[in-house]
C-alpha cells in the first residue's frame, strides 16, 4: 500500500484557504456590527434618545400638525 504524501504546496494552499475563510468571517462580523451600530443611532425608537432619522420625522409631523392655514378665519365681507 502506497503512502499518500502531501506536497508542501498543497499544505500551503489548505492553510491559506482556512485563513481566507476566517478573514471573510471576521469582515462579515465587522460589517454586521457597523450596520447595527449605524441603524441603532439612525432609527432608534427609544423615547429618551431617539435616532436622528426618527427625531426628524417627529419634527416634520409636528410642523404639519401646527399648520397655521387651518386656523385662519375667512375675511368678513368678501
């Protein structure tokens, strides 16, 4: 029975393949973490500290609700 020998080149490729997988997993973890951080700062619905996007949306709704055109009475005599 012949012994199977790995050449040094095959061993290097196998180790590099494992390293590439680890690097991609680490990049994926970093990317997901950054996305979660940005999303929590942008669209947080915490009433004490809302995200900037939610705060701007509330400001727009408040301006629409305070529409002065609805409070104007028609002029008499026209």
